[in-house]
């Protein structure tokens, strides 16, 4: 499996939009090390120039969402990538505010390198707030939605 030019461009976009300074990838004999300018030590090779964002590239995540409300649980992104709220374009979203969910309920998809990863809630309860929009780039551990756990009283 080689890396195409588009694959490398996508990796550069992901690194540029993330909080990380370095990405190291090894796969089938291909080794790739990407660093932001200034990351690493003085003996390091020069870092690649950041890629220009394509018009259809995912937008970086907005500023941190409001602080969690006591009694609610934030469901967080287990990885970085592009968030999809529905199984396919034009379909109903996996979850909506007011919907009851189980711990194993699918709440969305995060795409990383053209690989679609189904994300589960991890908590049973009622969706109180959806914090990300469809097609938004999300960071690792970013809150995706807030849930009132089953049996918890509304505040």
C-alpha cells in the first residue's frame, strides 16, 4: 500500500488542523514523518510546508464548547477526523436532542483517512445537546454531545 499525493495532502490537512506538532506513520515499508515548522530539535530535517486547505476540506473545530452542565455526561470523540451525524448524505441523523439512547447506540461516524469509524455513546440516557455539526473536523477527546444519564433528574 503506497501513499498517493492525495493521501499525503490529507495527512497534512489533518496535522495542520490538529493540536499535534508531529505525525509519524509506518505502513507496508513506507515511513512518513511530518512535523510542523519549529517542532523537534535543531538537528531535525526541515518540516514540510503546511498544505493549503481545499475549498471542500473540513473546517477546524470552533472554540471549546460551553462547560459541561452538572449531571450531564459529555460523549467525547475517541479519535480525530471528520464527523458525520448521519449514515449517508440526506439520511436522518443517528441522534437528535430529546432522543433516548443506549450505551451501545451509534451516535455518528468519524472518518479518518477514508476509513469510516462508527462511534457509540458509551452511556445510556437522553441526548440533551449536540455540540458538533455534520462535516465538522473534530479533535481527539472533543465533546460531541451531552447526555442526561438514565435515571438522573433534570436540573
